[in-house]
């Protein structure tokens, strides 16, 4: 029995899973790093070597993310073999300059199209799911075994991050992004979206993330409207504040 279970745990995957060799918080930095590197290169395709110094990782480690990022549609491969962030990723990157807590929802549309989101959302629309059942569902769809449990959990982490689902203890239910997506295009609200409050200098940012965001600060434009000028000064003041030291 033990040998059979061991063989099953090493079954060949039929779907692309995120790497388990990079922590989830660091994966988020790599995602933003691709956009930052692209803009730094003058909107030209970038390589792992371009992203690596921005996130303080080796190029070979950054490369572990590529298959998953390509699969979910965050980046695409250029004719030169380098990578270009998709429109969704660039929109997310711009939103990060204003409100980091809401910016990840810019990627909800892309993730909603993925195989793992469709499997989970279809079930969550009917009833709340036990997280263990959600993981089992993803395992069956991807050919994953017990050895891939951490990677399957990371798939759920991404859906939580973009608010397609919400965790409530051991339960999973639909999140706000999925509800908003269902209402999109109905024309119920013709008011233009309001600019969210600037949270660029949040002390919860890691030093690497702060450096990436610092590189994206736009130059002050005296022709901006007064309200935008005021927001820029608040924004810049937040960035200049040193991050709080993390306690272990």
C-alpha cells in the first residue's frame, strides 16, 4: 500500500502549478518585478536577468516562476525569447502606485479564466467549500499528488489575493471580485471610478517591494490639476518614510 501511495504522489502533472521553491510573498514581488523591469527597459521585453536585481533573487530562481506566469496570462514570450507583461499586469502595476490593497483585483479577470479558478468558482457558486475538498478537486484536475499539496494551496492563495474567493476558517466562498465580475457590463453605474487613496508608502511593504515602487514614481508635472499635485506630495512623503523594522 505504501509503495502504491508513493507512486501516486509522484504522478505526472497535466497542468502547470506555481513553484514551491519561492514563498508566496516573494512570488508577488516577482510578478510586480516583471512590470517594473519592462518599464525600466523602455517598454521592451525583459529577461530573468533584468528582473532578478529588482527582487534580489538569482535569475535562475526568477525563472522558476515563468511557466506559471505564462500559463495564467501575466506575461507572454516575445520572438526573442524574452518576456512582456500583459495588459492586465500593466494595469495592476499602475494601480499599485495608488492603492496596493486593491491593486491585485486588477488581475482577477485574468485569473478567472484559468483552469483552477473555473473549477473552484463553479463549485463555490453552489455552496461553500471545505478547503480540503477544493485541494482534492484541483489535484484531480491536474494529476497532482500529495507531494504537490503546497502548490495546490498556492493556487487558492492566488484566488484569495485577487478576491475571487474568500477564506473563512477552513471554508471557501465566493469573493468580491467574482461578484463584481458578474455585475460587469450591466450599465447600473455610470459614475466614473474614483481615484483610491494613495498607500504607496505602506510600512507593510518589504524593502524589495518598496524599491520596485520607488523606481516607478512619476516625475512631478506642474501642469497637473491641483488635486493631483496634492496627492503626489502625499504619495512622495509616504515613500520617503523609512519602513518599520520587522520583528521576527
